[in-house]
C-alpha cells in the first residue's frame, strides 16, 4: 500500500519530469530494475548500500550486461577510478539518494565525483531509495546526507574521518529530458 507521503512525492516528481513509482518490497525494486534495463545495455553505478541490499549489480553481471564495476577485487585505485569515469557514460546509471525532501529534491554526495557525474550525465538514470531517506525539506535532506549518511559510509569504507571532506554535492530538483530520470521508492528501510 502506498503511503500518503510516497503518493505525494510521486505526484510532485511527475510534475518535475521525473518518472517515479512505489513498490512495497526491495525484491520488487530489483525486478523493476532488471526489467527496465535491456541485456544489451551497459550499466554504471555508484557505491551504495541500497544497491548491495537489492543484489542487483550481481544479477546484472550474471545475466550478461556490461557492468562498469569499480569495486572488483584486486583492482588498483587507478583502474577503479578509470572504470568510474566510464560508468558515467553508460547506457544506464544506478544510484541511491542520501536524502529526499518531501518536495522532491534529491541530495547526492560523492567523494570522487563519479556518482554526481553519472547521475547528471548518463543516458538513463534509475534512483532507488527506501522511504527512510524522506525528510521534511531540502535543508533536512542535506543535513541527513551530511550528518547521518556520510559518517556511516566513512565507517563502512574504513576511511579516516579526519581526512574526508564533503567533496561534491548534487541536488536534483527537476529533469529536463523526458524519461531519462526514474525513481523507484521502496516501502522499506534501505541503505543509509
């Protein structure tokens, strides 16, 4: 069942040229992503606990999609950064927002810039988020991104918090190109 909050967001996004839909469970979100992306399409993505929880990257690789995966084992930092650049121009780019305002703005933070460039530049973008990322307004969405999600990601990645800056921030308010940006809002808690 779609909550009033989710229904309101979907209507707002529709007015902003962002296609959106609600699914109750994460497995439904993974199925929607797999159905939306043709086997012939290349796929880029940013590091995301949400995408990990959906197990969608492994499923795309297993079925034969060309996936620009900068997180494979035994890859040098230079190789990883090169793949991140290639991922920005993939046919599809997958990510999750760090925060979403009730007015539909989506906030994304990126350490290296690949995440923000992929979301802003890829031909097709699918953003998948749990309802836990919805906040009251843009200010609280930014605060959630910086004060909640960032520390958890620093810990997850085992980075030195004293050396980490908030590097790039992208705020999506609307989309110009019809059908380029899609959001799958999941009625569960996902990611940070």
